């Protein structure tokens, strides 16, 4: 043979074109006549060969994959379930991000009503009227407007209607005993028009008819009335304001001669009435002062909530339709004569209008021509509100400009409000936090799925490595083997994506049904947001295919000899690799670490400042969440070193009594499987730590939000005026509070407008040290019982002047405010003989000693201690300017610091942070504040001819009212009190805050976000469960002979299962508890840092429900993860187990 090869002709050597290539067993040869093309065309034949080769590869790959799935469906099912979880969960979270604006928009509508624009007539601070008849057609012709409706809102009083006959002739015993009256707000609307334009989509009450009204439930309960029972309620209107708003003239001249012409009993009664009231012939009578207006209305429905029909701040509301209002007033007042009694033939019964000759006044009444409020609903409004803050504001301004220009005119003197957009601006921060959090969670799930797919495909390749080697030995190339492996990946990707998309469609239908019920809008079942679904499909395709690269490299990386050696165990081998020094370079891990450090520095020093400065909140919170996740993962990597000790500790705690006989076997298994188990341990550890840290941080953030809300509101109930010229009516409100004191109200206090808000006081008011170091700070007068009213948790004292005695509040705090009232400062200076120069002739020498001895006590922020360098007992100088005639005068007062406060409820600017304290409030007693309002006497003396300008306001005007309620009152009682308080307010300029109600609303949003944590926990632990299954299947297959030996030694199936279960519990529970500690540490430290920065008391809180859910899911993961491999060996006999390799 060798000789024959040596004698070959060199000319007959194989050329490249003549080399015979052996084809794989599955590839057939194309016949020249099997195609429709001539074999003489080499290009066509080559293309056909490639196509047929590709077809053959795909056919073999599909055939092998189908057969493998039928024979071994375990990995296929795990892969399908993992893809379903990935597609469904990522798509659901991204879909939630897209649908979150729906919820925030509806929350805004429920708060301020569904009107997009509120146009109010009149300029400055006095509301005027709009002639709706003249502007309606122009408004409706504007393309931006869907509809417009007129509205009237006026305060009124309501009381139980007792008819005249019953009141006069019934006995006292048979009369119904009801409270005297209740304060309400009367809302007069055009019911038909508002229903037509969609204003009040969730309004469940029908249109009111003649003498009908919908009344708030609290009013009915207070007046002991029932709805839809034919009962009536009397509405007393402020006739002076009401008639003057709709009539040009409310006066008429008395004509006694005309009255005497009537010569009947009715005329005599009128004449006696005029004489009794000393009204003479020719006198002018004002109807608004002469009469009161009462309307008797039938109670139709009780109103339990605003449902977007009107702002929820209206409180006690009575809703009626305007169309029959004048008719009701005329009929019930008998102005045109009685309607039930008509004069017989030949008789004359004059009406009141005829007698008083006031028919002209009545003819001028037309409500529709005197509308104070126009509620406008825009077209395509939702898309506008779903935009970002800047785009939303720009779109609203453009629409408003077009509306005013085309309908109201450029000379319109009224003002425009955007209630929904204002509230949506408050929700922008919440939406940014929600979007960034959900996006971060999606990235976390992507990483977990990537690890899971990698391990699944790696295990799948290990189990089939011998089969792949046989394929290669039969002539199949590596590309064909790669196609087989990829086909196995595609096999579970396609059904997983299909099922995941179907679940997303069903989820979208469910969300649309829920949102339609919540938003009172028509559901859009056929409309699905495409982008989240496409992203979810893309993730479902790219992640498994990317993870398959590792499996392909592992399967094709070994030689045929090693792959065909069934007795070879890679885990038991030790490899020695020799590398020359000149071949050494930068390791891969060093490159990855360098890239990570560069990216981290870029994010911290460039991206975060950029996002913060330009107010890209979503990007800012996303980066912060990413840093948080990286920190948690870093701690998890550090805790990886304690894995064996933690597993041993958990195993020692679990095994008791006779179970200890399995401890050595379990420890041996943990040691042998450490490399594979470590991936499962790390996956569970990162999942638990990330979820716990995020939930703990969110719980801390929720507590901080509630604390800030309490700090800003100050007390259980607070009422604030936003206009100096419309202050709180202290006399009226005090009378109301005294009425409810002892039942609902425990204490109350006021604080005034800042000193520089008064028109004759110049801005700013400066508080400086004697060396002229200080800042512009608002001076505010507070009531004596302030600290007995506001929340006690935010009365944080830094230092107080111990030269003065201090009593304690009802909460045990030192009452530094009451000390300023009870113990004013002693005179600081006694002046001797004074020489004054430079005074004009009309000015007298001022009493310098009086001014110098006048010391004002004050409470300031503790931040001034470091910012300015003052402490308690130190003196500071209050400097400001005030107007005198046509000039301004600068004055100074000496201020003594009674206390330095870290926090004071109701005054958020008071803080221990120096830069926040530069413009913080300065609290002084009311008597000293009144002196500051009129310092002329202190500066120029009593007899000086110096006066303040006519516009000066020297009375104390209150800006905020704090109310403390008893702790044992119910929610219904609180609501009734708040609604009555609102009814005594000016709805345009006054705002009432119910702190507990606001906290409840925050809790609703918090619970909604916490549901996402529950959902995330289920998904993450489900992925960890699949990882457990993959890991323990490989572990059991590797130690199947050990299982056979244990069975041969007498261990039962239950003993084997408990051995596997103990190993699973050791991994899962150790990872759970370490993750719980790591996540809690990160979350609590962030919460502590947040409380320190915000200068708030630290309140420890944990999401115990979520932690319990994680613990239960972890136990189920251990049981299920160990049950799957146990079933694989449970049915096999001992002989079969001993023969397996």
C-alpha cells in the first residue's frame, strides 16, 4: 500500500476541484436532472446546493428538536415558562408605565373637577360677570373647545323646611326636632348642557327638575333628612350678593299715592308695613336689605362624592339647575301673586310686585346674562395631559390664547384658571418615580432571565453533549450542530412569546375594564399599546438567543475524544495551563471593571447633575435607582463569601434528632455542588435583597411623604388664604370653632400674613446681627396656643433661653410660644439725656429710650446658629421700611431670641439646615406684631404729625388657621366638620386641608405601588424556582450513583427526598436571610439619611407583608425545585441508578 502511494504520478495529484469531500449522513446528492435547470450552469447548481443544504440542516434540526421535546420535555417546559414570565412581566410593567397617566389624570379630575379651563369675569380680586348669551356662539365656534357650561357658586345656609301651617298650628310635641341650620355651598348648573359636553362623566345623579336639589350626604345627616322621600330643605341665599350679581338695579322708589289707590286689606297691610319701618313717600328701598331669599327644595339624591362634577373642596354642596330657579323664586315668594289661590271673576288680587311698583326689577332678572364662571371642556384633552410638563403647559397656553382671542376678546379683564393642569403638575414627581422604578425593575428581571436562560441552555447542552459528539462523529459540522442547539432555543421561544402576548392582550382588556370603571370613560378593548408589546417580544427573542451563545461555545468547545468519554467528569478535573510572561496582558475582568468604573463616574458626575439641573425627573430617578441596585448587588457579591457558613448554620438549625444522621451527606452534597449551587444562591440573594431594599426604601419614602405633609399642613385641619385682601374671617371662624369645641375641636391657633405682605410695609424685612450680618426673613405673628394645636412630632427644639420659665404643652413639649406671651423680655437699655439733630420743624424729638427699651421676643430657625452665628438670648436687629404719606421711613427694632427650633409644624422653612434658614419665618407674639404695623408712635412720638398712607392696613390679618381635633372622632364626623368649615370659607381664595384625608390618598397610591412589588416578588421567585429546578436536576444526575448507594443501604424514597430537600432549604433560606439583611440595611440607611436631610424624626417601618410573601415563596421554590429531580429518580430501580453515569 505504501509502495503504491509512492509510485503515484505527481501529475495525478488531487487538485482542489478534484478533492472528494465526504458529506454527512443526512445530506443527499442532487441529480443533474432533478432540477429544472441545466447542470451546465455552475452558479445555479451552487445556489441550489446551498439551499438544499440549508433545508437539510433545518429539517434535521427540527426533527431532532421535536423528538427531544417529546422524549425529554422538562427543559422545554422550563424555557417556555421563563419566556412567558419575561414577555408578560416586562410587557405588563411597560404597559403600566404607559397607562399611569390615565390614573393620575383621573385623580386630578376627582380633586378639582373635569373642567379643563375655568374663565371668571372681572379683573383684580373682585369676580365679575360674563354675558354668556353673547359669548356662547363664539366659544362653541372655537375648534379647541368641545363644550362650555355656565356655573354659579355661592355660599348659603340650609335648614329643615317646616311648612307654615304645620309651624303655626301643630303642637310642640309633634314638631320635628332638627338642628338649626348648616352652612352649604350652592352650585347652580346647566345640567343638560354639562351632560352633553361630558362634564361629570361619573356623576350618578339625574338632572334636577322644578324645586329639586341634590344635597351632600353630610348635610342630610346633620339635618336628619332622607333623600328621595319627598322631604324638603330650605336654602337661604345671601340676597344682597345674589341679586346684585344678576340685576343692574336692586332699588325702587316708594309711591304711597299709588298704593292708596288700591284701597283693600292687602294695601293696608303694605302701608302699615311701610309706616312701621319708617318708610316715607319717595324713599328708595333696596331689596337686598329689605328681604331675605329662601328657596324650598325637594331633596332628590344624596351626594356622597364629587365624582369629577365639581372640585372636592366645595364641601357641603347643594346642586340645582338654573333653568327653573327664577320660577321657583317667584312662585314661592308670591311676587306675582299666589298660584294656588286665584281671584274670582270680577275680583282683583294685586301682587307684591304690583303694589311695590317693582315689576321693572323683576323683568331684568336673567341668570344666563350674568355668569360668574364658565367651565370649558377641551377637545383631545387626554393626549394633551399625557404629555410632559413643558409640552402640556405649551399646549394649554396656545389653546387658551386662541379661545380668549376668538371669543372673549383681547381686552378681556377676567382671569383664567387651569385646575387639572395645576394638579397634574403635582403628580409629575410621582409619575417620574413610578416610571423610573418600574423601568429599573424591568432591567433587573432582564438580568435574572439572562442568568436563567444561560443556565438552562448550558445544562441542556451538558445533558446532550454525548449526542452532539455523535453527530459530529457522523460528519455533521459545527455549524450544523449550532443550528440544532439554536433550534432547541427557538422551540421554547416561539410558544413562550405567543402565550406571553396573549396574556398581555388579556391583561390589557382587564386594565381597560378597570380603568374604564375608574375614569368613567368608555373602555377601549381593541386598542393595545404597541410599543410595550414590541419591546416584550424583542426581549423574549434576544435574551434566549444571546444566552444560547454560551451553550454553543460549551458544547462545541471540547474535543470529540472528551465529548465521547461518558465516564469523564469535568467537575473532578484539575487543569494546569502554562502561559508565557510575554503573552500576559489585561485580564477580561479588569477590562469589565474598568468599563464599569468609567460608566459609574460618567453617571455620577455628568448624567445626574444634568438630569437634576434640567429637571428631567424620570432620568434622575432612574439613575438613582440604578445606583441603588448596583449598591445592593455589590453588597450581595460581598456576602457571597459567607455562603458556605450560612448554609451550614441553616442546616444545623433545621436538623434535629434522628435527622442529624443525614447531615454529613447533605454537607458533602453542598460541597460537591457548590459551583452550580452558587449561581442559584446568588440569584435568590440578589432577588430578595433588591426587592426588600426597594420596598423598605419605598416604605420609608411613604413615611417621609406623610411627615412632610403633616409638617406643611401643621395640624389635623388647616385653612389658608392665598390673598392678603381676602384674609380668614377670624371672628366668624372662632365662633364656629367655639360651637364645636369639646365635641370635635380640641384647640386652634392662627398665624398672620407676613409683615412685608401689608401694603404700607416695604419688602424685605431684614433680621440682622449688630454687625449687619443677616438675611431677609418674613415676620409672622402666631397665637399663644400654637404649640398646643400643631402636630407634636415636629416641634423639635434645638435650644431655649433658660432665663425665662417655660410651661409644657399638652404633649409634654416646652411651650416656647406661650413663654413669649407670659414672660416678655425685660428692657435692654435705659437712655439718658438725648440730643436730636437734623429734624424738621414739624417733627418732635422722638422718645429714644422707649424705642431702645422695646424688646421683641422671637423664635427663629436653628440654622441661623451656624449661618449667622447667633444663639438663644442673643439680640438681633429687625429692619424694614414703611410708607409715610408720600415718603418711606426706615425703622429698626431690637429682637431677643427666645428659642432656636429645628422644626415647627406648619412652618416648613424653619429648619436646622443653614441654607434653608436664610429665608425662614420669624415667629413673634401678636401684640408686638401690631406695634410693627404702626411704628409711627415709636419712631416719632404720640403728638407727631406723621400719618400712614390711606392704603395702610394696621389690623392683624390672619393667613392660616390650625385646628386640632379629638383623636376619637370618626371619619364621618371629621368629614362633616370639614365640610361645614369649607362652607364658611371663600372658595376662590381660601383652601382647607384635611391632613388625614391627604395621608389616606397617599396611602392609596402607596398601596398601588406596593402591589407592583408583590407582583415583582412572585415573578422573581418564580424565575429563581426555575433556576432551582435546573440546578438540582443537574446535581441529582451528577450524583445519581450516590442515590443508588443510599437506596441500597436501606434509605427509603422519603429519606432521599429529605436529603435533597435539606440541601435546597440550606441554599434558599441562607440566601433569603442574607438578602433580607442586606436589603434592609440599604433601605433603612437610605431612610435614615432622608430623615436626616429633611430634619424629620426617624420612623422605622418594614413591609412585613411583602417579606412574609417572599419567605413563603422561597420555601415553595425550595420544595418545588427539589421535587422535580426527585421524581426523575424516584421511579428508577437501584440497579438502574447504579448503572447511570
